[in-house]
C-alpha cells in the first residue's frame, strides 16, 4: 500500500464509488440515476454543481501531476504516512459504496425537485443522514494525508464547501418538502455527517 499514489486512489474512487454505482443502478432500474441541473433548478444547485465539478477536476489534475512526478508534496509523509492516507481513502470509498448500496433504487446523483423517492433510514443511515458524503470527506482526508500540498487542501476544502451547500440548501429542503414531519424527526435524531458516539454506544 505504501506504493499507492493519489492518482491510483482517485481512479479507484471513480471506478467503484461513481462508475460502479451508476452501472449497478442502471442494471437494476434501467435508469442511470443522474439528475442534471436544469434551468428550473434552484440557483444554489447550479453554484454547488460548479464548485464540486471544479474541485474534483482540479484534484484529479493534482493527482495526475503527482503520478507524473511534476508536483511533489510540500510535506513528505513518508512510507507510513502514505500508507495511512491510502487506508483512510479506501475506508471512505468503502463507506460510500455501502451507503449507496443501502439506498437501493432511491439512490440519485443530483436532485429532481419533481421526483419522489423513499426516505432511507436503515443501515449506515441509522447513524448519519448523509453517509455517502461522510465517505467522500473521509476519502478527501486520506488524499490530503497521502499528498499534503496546499493545492490539494484548497481543492478538497472547495469540494467540502460545495457538498455542504448542496446538502443544506438543496437536498434537505427537498426532503423536508417530500417527507414532512417524518424527515424532521429523522433529522432531529440523526447527525448530518458525523455519527454520535452516544448513539453508537447505545447500540
């Protein structure tokens, strides 16, 4: 694992957490599950989409430059540091894959305001409302440990900002409108990204 670089992890992320999920969803439903931003979408949805697309594209570029030897980390993590970063990122990808699987046919990439989907509250969703994004944040943290550079930090921080804006101002309002009091109760009892230690110990 020490020889793993940022580009390898990025490609694993794309293949398993993005492409693999889309393929499985299509096989199960005949639908890719991708909901593109429309002109009628809330303006904030357009901004968040741009932020996330730009940040993950820039992260890919940094990873590519790392693999090509054109960009070096500003702090040498050493073999153990690179192994730790790879392990954290792989854990994040694993969380994403499991959380997406547990969503079943309710999984979507993006939000269609006119579409109705079930509210998933079991599995990892028992502990956090957005385990897919929790996995993304874990993946990003591992990438930064693996390749500590100001560019990586900026791009991953931008990804976090885009995701958080998407969750708070696009997805949560949609779920409140769709599921009403049921979602409100779920939101009160379940953290957004980080599981409550009390809730875990209680189980």
